[in-house]
C-alpha cells in the first residue's frame, strides 16, 4: 500500500472506548475524518454529554461490569481497530484505600484486559490492531495516585504481553502515553495558571491537545505501523525527558 493512502480508514470499523469526551472523543473525530465507521462508548447515554455524536455509533459501557463488556462485544460483527481510552483516577488520597485502589485497577487495567480479549476474535479475523491509552504516569508515578500509576504501568506490560501472544495471529497491540491534556480527568491540574506554569517546563512549551494524541493513535493503527507492535509511543511534548 502507498504510504500516502495509509491514513485513509475508509471501510474500516473502529471502536473507541472511553470516547464520550476528552482524548477519546478527539481520537474518534479523527477516525471519522479519516473515513472510518466509528463506534464510541461513554458511561452514560449520548444525550447526557455536550458533544455531537451524530457521525458515530454510541454505546453505553461501564467497564467495571464484566457482563456489559461481553455484551458490547456481542453487538459487533466485525472490527479493524480497538482503541481503549477508558481511564479514571481518584483524588483526596482515596487510592490509598483498598476500595479505591481496586476500583481504579479494575477500570484502567482489568477492564482493558477484558476489552482486548473479548474483541480479539474479530481483530484476528480482520488482521486488525489495538491501541491502549496508558499515561506518562507509567514512567513517572503520580505522587498521590498509586492505583492510577500502577494501573498504567501494568497496561504497558499488558500491551507488550498481548503483542507477543497475538503477533503471529496477525493482531498488533500498542500503547500510547499522553502527557498533559486538558480534560475532565485533569481539571484540577489544567487551570490557565497551571497550563502557563507547565509551558515554562515542557520542552515543546504547551499542554497537549486531543488532536496531538489522535495523530499518534492513527499512526499506530495504520499500515504505516505495520511492523510496530508492543510499543509504547510517548506523546508528551518532551515532558518525561
Ligand atoms: N488528560 C491527560 O492529561 C491524560 C494524560 C495521560 C493519560 N490520559 C489517559 O487518557 C485516557 C482518556 O482520558 P481523558 O483525559 O480524555 O479523560 P476523560 O475525558 O475523563 O475521558 C475518560 C473516558 O473514560 C470513560 N470512563 C471512565 N470510567 C469508566 C468506566 N468505569 N467504564 C467505562 N468508561 C469509563 C469516561 O466516560 P464518562 O465520560 O462517561 O465518565 C470517558 O469517556 C484515560 O485513559 C486517561 O488515563 C489522560
């Protein structure tokens, strides 16, 4: 295939989980622009969000509910790309309590494993691929978020492990680590003052955007990355340097 056509996703079926808002919604919009048939998930109904989902197929999903994950997979007849943007964090040191720790591990890591395994048969049939969104917290732990940091570090190794297991079956599995992006997840770190202070320390000199992350996701899921698997692509403007 011509590399110039590699980012044309016409005829491809793409599912972006955790795409009600923020990074996932930006990734989903980029796939729509690239011609894909896009499905997305959020925990609530489409009408509960401010975003426009008319160009996408919307499904409600709470990844803590194993039966709901299986039920979502059962609704699909084919899939070429699975992007897992589902992610959650708890503040006020609640991740230091067992209940909070387990909740975040379930959402960010156990749920990711189930999504990958439930959709694997369809991805094998299409010789497709997976992109898991991890975090720079997998590299530099977040001070008050042990569950978030551990879950994202776990997601890196989960990605590599599945890449080894499924490589010969024709399914690539990669991850992408965003740096700082202003979303509801980072609302307490994204005030104009905080963004301006961050810009003085970040080598690229600004916060990232959902579009910055979408560029990396489209690359990893396209034929341009046909020989890339088990890779963590860090998209952080140099934050972790
Ligand atoms: N923003 C950053 O700076 C940054 C940096 C590094 C990594 N990340 C990662 O990027 C991904 C997207 O985060 P974001 O910043 O765009 O935040 P966001 O806007 O809050 O998006 C998180 C998504 O995950 C969904 N979600 C949360 N809990 C869920 C559950 N129990 N079951 C199913 N879906 C659930 C949310 O659905 P609802 O909207 O319905 O709650 C939403 O669609 C996450 O994995 C996050 O860890 C973000």
